[in-house]
């Protein structure tokens, strides 16, 4: 029974970064984002990781991240590298990041 109050949808951590793709893995859809890592020890490189957010995240679920998997000399090269991954490669990265 409704008590007259509108329920808010659950709030999930919002991935930061550029959306790369949506893939399916083990019956779920995953949004993939490219997130850059600002490392002052390597200011001349663009270092990035992949962030995977399940499209059907439940309350308490959080996106999962890879370690830094892209290191390039320019932002554009890093984005190009990330967009060159094929679906099976992205699924492999996701499997490696899941608990």
C-alpha cells in the first residue's frame, strides 16, 4: 500500500569518464566508461582504467574498476586505444575486475 510519498530511485555512484560501450556478460548489461588517472609521477602520459557499471545495479552495488590498463602519450591516443577493444576483450577486463 502506498503511503502517499513518492519513493526515490536508489542512488548509485555515478561513473566518471567517457562512455565507451555497453556489453552483455552473464545475463547482465554493463556500461563501460574510460576514467583517467591523474598521476603526478607521470605527467607526460595519459593513464586510464575501465569502469564497469551494471545497468541493473541494486542499492549498495558499486561499479567495478580495472587497474590502469591504458598508458598513452596523448588523450586522443588513450581514447582511440580504449575504443579499439573488441567486445570479448572488454568482457575479459570485466571478468578480471569482478570479485
